[in-house]
């Protein structure tokens, strides 16, 4: 290739790279396709896009290591069983409370919970929802601020590892917490939004200050568009 041609081609590639970066975030670089029927869904944003509230380092470990390991373990523990042919939600439901399937449940539920958690956040999120969801929060909690306070306090009240959720149950909105891998899916509740309060979700960025993390989630990350779509 002549030098002038090379420069033209190189400039073309540079233009493509710039255009692509503006349109869509690059896929997470650390994650290979999982071997088995259960896959690690792509993150809805790039690692750095939730900064400064969640660092790229935290998100990279949380998604690329923790979430991926749950997927890998689920594939390993269901290999050669009937469970491997089922949708993820069915695996969660069928193994809940079954003592000898605890390892399958823990990994299946953690895969589901984390996928839901990533969708529960967005760059530029937080603040108040609008429309029907806001009206229902006001009705069931007495106001958005009262809901916000309940969500944060419930996240703090979860002793050890777990999750805080906004769910619907019997037509009403509720805030609930679950321990470890437990999930509202198996308690007759429909999740709208969740925040992961396991230490791995915030320790690199907030150390032991879980309250600061849950407040940052509520005020700067919560994806109310996603939550409203679950109603
Ligand atoms: Mn987690």
C-alpha cells in the first residue's frame, strides 16, 4: 500500500472508531461467552458510565468477576440435568427451598438478581419517577420522600449480604429486603427496582459506608423508566 493510501485508510478507521464510541458503549472487555445454556447478558452501559457513583473498577469486578462466576457455576451445577433446558426464572422457582439444590438456586437467583440490578440503574438516573409510578408511591408510602427514606433504611437494615427491593404485592407497592441470593420472585412479589447491598457492590468505592452507596443509588442511578415498565 502506498503511503498516501495507507493514510486515507487509517483516517477512515479512526473515523469509524470515533463514530462507534458516540453511538454505543463498547462491550465489557473482560467477559468471554459462558460455556453452557445460561449466558451472561451484556451490561446496559460501559464500565465507566455510572461514575462517580460506581467506579469502573467496581463495576468491572462486580459484573466481569462476580456476576460471571454465578453464570459459570450455574452452568457447571446444572450440566447434564433437566434444569439446564429451562428458562432461568423456572430454575429459580423450581429450586427455591429445595435443600439439595441450594447451590443451583443460589447461583441461578444471583444471575437473575444481578441482571435485574444492572437494569435498575442508568447514567443520569435517580431522583423521582413520574406519572403512574410516582402517584402509586405517594399513595402507598405517603410521599416520595417517605418511600426514599424507607428504601434506604431497609437497605441498611439487611444484616450482612443481600438486596433491597421495590416490589408490587397484592396491588400495592412495598419495600422489602432479601438475604444472600433470595429474591422476591419466589415470594409472590413482582420486582420493580433493586439495589445490591452485598459488600462487593460498594466496598472499593465506599468501604463500610453502605448508607452513602444506597443514597447514591437512589439519588443518582435509579432507573425509574425501567421500574415503571415493570408495573
Ligand atoms: Mn453483587
